[in-house]
C-alpha cells in the first residue's frame, strides 16, 4: 500500500537528539566498526553533527575511535567501534528440557554462556525463574568490571502478552497465565540490587528479530522466521520491527488450518499446520513401527538412504510447501527463515524456487533461507530485546542503569 | 514482539517541522474541527508551537479558525477546521463493469461524483485510462476556483507494483503487466497542464486505508479489510499504515489454500480460499439448476426463506470461518472488516464471537465488523492515497502544486 500516516506523537528537540544517538548506536551494534564518513552517509546528518554525537557516545564509554585499515594513500581513516565491555545484557532461552543463558556485550559479542538441564515434567514456574536467576548471578560474575547491565531478555515458547510479560499459554511447559516477568524480576532481586527489568518474548518473535539484526534477514524489511518443534510458530518482522498486533499473539501459523479433513489438533481445530508438519507428524509419517526415538533419527535415517524415512519426509514436506505458499501469498515477504527441524526439511521441498501454491509474483520475491545464527537465533533475539531500551535512548538508559562495579 | 529499531534515516530540524505540520493536518483531515487545546494534547507540543503551526497552515489557506459551540461559561472556544475547498484530490475506482470517480476535498468531503459503465469484455488499458482522464476533466470542472489539486488515486482489483504503478495482473480485467500509472499520467496530460502524479493501488489495500482513517478501523492499529467478489483480497493496515512487504503483493488471502482436496483454482493451486467463498462458490453451492443470476439473488432468496439458498450460504460460511480463523491466528488483529459480498455472509457465520478455529487469546481480541463506508471504502481509500503527500508535507506539497485558477 502506498499511503502511510505520521506517528501519533509529534517530535521534540530532545526526541531528535535521542533518535540520532540511538540510530548511530544501533548501527554500530548491528554492523560493528564504521567510519565517520559512513555514519554521515547512513544517517543523512552533516559531519559536524555526527562528530558531536560520536563524542557524546564516546564520553559515555559506549564507543571508541580506532585506526581503520590503511587506505592506498595517506593515513588510515578512523573507525568508530562499539565497546563490547561497556554495556552487557543477559539473554535466556527456556526450552522444554534445558535453559540456555548468555552474557552478551554491545555489538553482539558473547562474553559468557551457560546451560542448565531440567526435567520436562512438572517444571514449575517458581523453579524455572529461580534457576534463571541463579544462572544470571553466574553470568554477571563473568562480566567486565566497568560494564553496565542494561537489560535481560527471556524467550519462552508460548503465547505471551508483551506489555506485562504474562505467559498466557506455553503448551509444552504446561503453563497457563503465568506472570513470568513479575516472578523473574522478584527472583532476580534476591541476587541483585536494582536489576534491570526483564523482557519476556515469544521464541519465534525473538528468532526473527535476531535474524533481521544480524542474520539471514539482515537489512531486509520483511522477514518471517519459522520455528519447528512439537509446535510451529512464526516471528514476523516488517519494516525492521515486530509486527503490530492487538495483543502480541500474532504469528500462530501452527494453527493455520491447511487440512480441514485432517487430524484433530490440541487447540480444538482440525488439520492445523502443526498437526501436519510438527515433530509428531514426522514420527507418525515415518510409522510408529519404525521406532524412531525422535525427529533427528528420522532425518538421519533418510540421509542414510532409508526409503521409509525418505518417503515420510517427502510427504511432510508437501504440507510444509502448502503452508509456506499461504504465508508467501499473505505476506509477500523478502525472506522466510526455516528454523528448528524445518531447516532439515528444506532439501525435501518440491520446488527449490519457492512454494508451489504461491502466486508467481510473490514467489519470485521470497527467498527461503536457513537461519544464519544456527540454533542460536532465539537466544540472540532475547539479547536484542534486552538491548532495545539502550538502542532507542543510549544515554538515558545508561544514566538509569547501574554500573556493576559501583 | 517487544523490540523495534529506529527508522533508517536520522531526523533533521526541517523533518520535525514538516512532521508536526503533517501531524496536525492529518488529524484535522481525519477528524474535522478541533480546538487548539485538543491539538496541544494530541501532538504533545506546547501551546505556542501549536499556535505557530496553525498560523502557518492558516496562511497557506488549508485551515481556518472558527467559533466552536459555546461552553457553559464564557465565550466559545476557537476551533481549527480544515477547508474542504482549499485542496482537492481525484479518486477513481475501476471495477469490472463500471468506473466511479470522485472529487474529494480536504477533510474527506465529496465535492463531486461521477460514474461510467463499460463492457467487461475487451476493456483495453488504453480505453480505460482515456475514460478516466475524461472523467477527471469533468470532475476538475466542478472544483472550487481557489482549490489546489494535489493528487489522484486509482484503485484496480489486481496485483500492483506500488513503486511504479505497474499492474502485474488484474485477472477480472484480463490485464497483465500494464503500466497503468504511466499510461494514465500520459492521458491526463492531454487534458491538463502539469497534473499531479497518479497513485495506483490495490482495491483491498485502499479499502483498508479508508476504513482505518475514517471507518470501522478508525483509531485502531491493526486492521484487515477483506474484499469479496469473484476473487477475495485483503488490505492489511498495521500501526496505521499499509503492511510492508517485498513488492506490494501481500494480502493475497484469496489464494490461501484451505482445502487441498478442493477444486482447482485459476492460479494453479487447489482449494484456495476464493474457490470456497468467492462469488462462483456461492452460485455453485446454490446449485446451477436454481438459476440465480448473481450472488445478490442468492442472498435475497435466503433472506426470503428459500431453504436451498440458506443452506448454500451456511455451507460457504463454514469456509469463511476457517479462513477468518487463519487470519486471526496469523495477524491477531483488532478488527477484520468484511467488504463486498462477505459483508452479507456475516449473519451466516457459525460463531458471532469470532471464527471457530481461532485460538482463544486471538479470538477474544478480534472484532469482525462491517465497513463503515459501505460500498465506498475503496473509493475513499484512493482519495487517502492521493492525499498522502499533502499529509506528510503540507506546505511543501502545496508549493509544488498548482492552484486550478492560476
């Protein structure tokens, strides 16, 4: 659509300065060292304004200027680079049987990483947040002394009300209406004085965010990131940010009905996409009598030439194709990233040039891609969510946060 | 998703002034007369800044201050109102068998309207643009002498490359890769010196835009507008503007596969939503032997208690329900507006509280609504697209346009 309306609130002088500082910090965070000339070109600001802004960021300790690679003639140009040790965030990904945590510095550098396993059954919210807070303490102990901790991001596979951090439903954990953000903030305060607030996000949304900032969707405006496990979800990034919806529940593509005559889904409908392409569908297609322990075993058998496994994956892939066609027709995206086990189904899709059922015009523009961040898209996305406040208002966020050494 | 990144370019002083002037003009255009105090509250600017901006708009002839309704005590407060005669746009909606044109003033006031019928068969692009240009001349003749003509919007039911105004495919007109914007601009210049450029948009996208600016989606951030005729399309408005996609082809929900065992669709796939809920599906469900002339006849018969027609509509409505459920799960929208013949199917939907297959959390937030602009959503949307440049940069656009009297 051609038309768009201006945002709701008018801009003030302070907004501009904040916006411009944020824009420069965001660029350095996503792309690393950059010359001042490139910052001038990227921002559209004049040289002296960029100079003033870089000086402010440098004084705040977020960036430094270093000699870049020497040019063919004359002295090397100065590069502005983000200081990974200046500000850090904690990122957590809560999976069904393990939780991954990382300490990540400005620029996306992983400064520490930790994993903790738990039993799938009866993993209660109180236990979960206590475990995350303990991991947080271990990770913060690894942080550089001068660092400022500006945020914590937590990924949960579920339907999340983003404004409150309430997990409405996380089927694989068996949670319903759990105020995870509130619980975690409380657990954090037993380890820390005045920790930054936690942001709780959906795993697919966070995966999409990370792939757009520093992965397969980098620099693209319209990117879908699919997660495939027992359930199927979709993170949707449009114009560089998460899709606006009524309550943060968008992207439930796993419950898009593609086969009204198919099997009943736990959600109450019939023939949902995840009943056709989720982990259970793959095991079902391979035949229970084959006795595959998990989806990975089916992929291995198919790769080793086992015909039943191969047939099973080809059959599931036709349903992947139908759903991808629907998403391509609905979103006309630039990139669809296949995460989770869906990445292993890519070779089994019938048409390498895009889903068969997509219209020609939308299909020719959609690239089906593997996640550039491998298994870590979601973890990096939790970090990006935690960096958000800093990237929107670098100096304000710094001034509101407490350096770890203080 | 919680996180978002700042826009690509940094803001300058000029940008702010333009943005603030645009914001005020946009509010007056959409909502009509407003007190200065409300403008202060709406923009977040201080009183004196709003005073300066209103004075600039008033000097440019776009707005005037008039006495508002008297309060309980003291003198009536001044209202700022848009002047419908100051700037005008032309809006055209090209349908299969007729073209509707309108002259619309600032604030959305219809100052003139014209319809022209044409034969469905062999309606060539050259004929179509000539007809639109002739209608334009008749409509501009109705414009107030002091008016400035700032834009022309044209709606076509098809897949449109918005950047170039190229109609990639308009199945019901039988057009493929027709540079409609270029052809129309050329045809316009045989009637006018230096006419403003035409913007060509997809009918559903434009319908969505109008329903958001002044209809059932007013003030809402996440709105879908469905068109139902032979085909089914969807305009998607998120955060007050059209969804960002790769090439302007998004919203092809008519080609969302909902019934893989269903009938072949002209697009090459099988069981597309429009093969189940489009006009042909309704006639097919009612039975060819019933001999209904068109969809309207089926709705009339059902309303008169004819059981076959009633059964047909109930059967088609179950497919409407499945597709709406998919859209609710994917977009988690605030409002879905049912346009075209879909509006008449609303009473036949099984669940008044939302589509049966939608998840509880998304369903409880989605309102299924009728278009507030009736049959004119798309026509008003074409006008909104034509007003876009003015609303983003009122004084700049005025200075680049020519008053009709000059």
